[in-house]
C-alpha cells in the first residue's frame, strides 16, 4: 500500500481559483519526494491537504489508507516560517509535537511525561541543537528555528513528514544545513517525506523523486536523472519553455516587451 | 518610454489628493474648535469667574501646609506627635509602631495605605480568572462569530459601568465597604482586563496555531499552546497595568466609604483638618507611584521585542538592581 495517495484531487478556493486540478500521485513508504513548481502552482495546497489542514473540493486523499484528518498526528509538518512559539524554549517547542498523546492537564502544566521529554531532547540532538535546548525560540537564528521546527515534527513520531518550503527564508548555507538534518532524520527514521523547494540545486542534492506542479497539475514525475535543465524549465515556464516566455521579467524594464 | 503628459497627469492627481486631505484636516480642526467653544458656554465654564477665585484657592491650598502626619501610626496619635516628625518617630523603634498600627482597627496612614493596596490587589486577583475566561471566549479565534459577541457584549456592559457605580449596585450585599469595594474592583477588572485579553488574542500569528493543529493536538491544546502561549507575557503585562489602575480606583472607592486612603482623606476634609488631608495625599502619591514604578519596570522587561530573551525571572531580578533604576546599565 502507498504511504500517501492522491486520486484526482481538485481544490478550488472561492468560486474560480483552481489550486489543484486533478492531481493523482502515489508515494511509497520511505520515499523522499521533492515538490517543484512556480509560486501559485499548488504546492502548499497539496501539502496542506495531505495534512488535513484543508479539505479537497473533490477527489480522494489517503495517508496509509486513511483520510488525512484521521491520520492526525501520523503526519508531521515543517512550515516555511517555522511557526514556533517565540516565548517558549526550544525543548518546549519541540515537545508540543507530542500534544496529541499528552493529556490536557499535563500539557497545560508543562509537565510532560519523561518519555516525551526524552523524545524532545533526542529530536533536538538529531538536528544538532541539544546544547541549545533551554534557549528561547525567539532568540535563535533562522536556521536554528527551522531545525527546532524539524525536531517538533520528529517528536510527533510521524510516519509521513511534510515540509512546505522549509528553507525558503534561509541563506544558502543554513538552508543546506537544515535540509541535511531533515534528510538524515527522514532516512534514520524511515519516514515518507514530501518537501516543496524552490532552490533547484538543493532539491537535486537531496531529492530522490521529483514531482513538478504547474497550474495545479502534475507536469513532471521522475527520478533525479530525468530532472534535466529542460525539464526544470518546462515546470517553471510551461511547454513553450523559457525563450518563449511572453512576459520575461527583464524585458519589461524599458516599458516595452521583447 | 512614458511621456511627460502621463507624468504630469500623475502629478495632478497626487496634488488633488493632497488638497483633499488638507481640506479634511481643516474641517476636523474647525469642528473640534466649534464644539469646544460652544461646549464651554453650555457647561457654564467662565474663565473670568474661575480666575476670580484663584486667591481663595491659593489660600485654601496654603492651609494644607505643612502636611501633618499625626495619624501615621497608633503611637503618633496616642502621643500627639505632629508634622513630619511623626514619620520619623514611627520608624524609630525598627518597625514596631508600624506593625502595631497595621493590626489596629483605628484609622492610621500606614493601615490605610495597606488597605488601599490590598483593595487594588485583591480586586485584580479575583477579577483575573473571569477576565481570562471571558477575554479568551470573546476572541473570534476561539469562539466562532457571532457567538464571541456574547462574551464581548458582556464585557462591554460591565465596562460601561465604572467601579464607583458598581459599589452602589452591590449595596444589597452590603454598604460601600472594604468587601464590596473588592467586588466592585474585581467586576471592573473583568470588563477592562478581559477586553485587553481579547484584543491581544486577535493580533497573534496564525503560524504557531496551524503548527500546533498539525501535530494532531486537541482543540483546548491548540488554544493553550498555539494561542495563549503567544500572549502569555503580554497578559502578565496587562494585568500589572490593570493593577496600577485598580490601585487608583481603590482610592476613589475609599472616598465613598470603602476604607483606605480615600476614606482617610474624606474624613480629614470633613473635619477641616487639611494639614492631615495633605499627609493623606502624600501617601496616595507614594502608594500609586510605587505601584506604577514596580509595575512599569516589570512590564518593560516583559516586552519581548524591546528586551530580547528576557524572561520573567530576569525581570524580577532587575527589580532589585539599583544600577537599572539609576539608568547606569
């Protein structure tokens, strides 16, 4: 059985904004999939739908055979803006990943069971932040924050790990570092991983399978060898390619089109 | 290239908009001026008449000096020690006279100050849980629209009535006194603090909420960790601010009989003992200023944007650091 499967999924926002237009996709357990595509192609919507944060307009989504809303804590998510609580320490932020299996009174008092605390520290260790466990999230660097974000998703003990442009707001070095931790953790824990990325070089470095989205539809699906420059151009510029871009950004500087 | 005509067109439209804005400012200023002018006449505000009373006023104020602290402690009352000397004498035995007065039912300045402080403090503490409950439920993030307006409306209704009116509404429970003053201040706190809590919740970031939701957390956990954790320090800061406000309210409630410094001031003016009234006013200054200083210092340290990585513990530690008070670090 696929770890994640989408069958003819459509998502329409409002009356006519089509975010996903009949997407079908199967991801095997343990696969590391990179989503590529221009802004507005539907990458975030796809990931949010997989996580049950948004419901598809039509079509079927299954995570290990269940609808995403029921999979709940089996699906971990890393967000672009890390979404940590700045006033809480790194370890407390990581521990929030275990909320689903912690009773309300215990979590409200911050009295997590010993195994959650251990899981949180071990996840921070995985992302190389064990020494900074007590540091307030708000005072960390962008790369560190995102590593705490990864740790939080790991504490959830998920089967599926989703990441929505996790390194888009980081400098290249921090971006590569975060991706390395994320990739290693996914490998060690045998997680099925779907990551959306904008940086092609980083994508090629870590991805095994690539799925290109354009205008809400899958336009590419293949391994690293097939992801040629032409294939990338086709994902970002469409069938006509970069040269036939009717409105290339550079050419509009003088107020005339090329 | 864009021709000059287009640029000129853009300039003209900008200038039109600027003119319209200036006109609007002029109209608003004229309206404020007109309402003030006719309003003063309406309420019978006659500057000349008031000015004629200034010599009398100065004479009256002169009667307040020098302040007489005879009622500072039981000891100074019984031994008839007057003026500032009463303060010195009260502390001369290492605090025994002060402690003695705190335990004595009679009206002394030290006991009145303590009562005023306690009225403000107890009202804040008792009002806090209800303010928190209503404030959180009043937010559209927690309670779906329009049901959140049930709670917002309740808080608005409470807020519309000042504490000094609440204490009279509580007359069936007892005459204006220390217990009903605590109730009145607590009620006022629910309306004011709750509203601040609601507003604070409306402005938090969506990201952490979504992140917590994605972990499969329950609804109360999402509220607690995604939302309340973001506003924790500002809630403490607002509560300290309301504590300041409540201390001042406690003084005004004292004037209508709730005890404390307000009560002392009313009694002494009633007996035309203005020099003793002046001592009460000095105590009001000290009480309000010290609460304000402590609270504003704590609040300044709690604001995360201004002081990166300062927790509540550091804030309390700073309170006892004289260098910070003097601005040396």
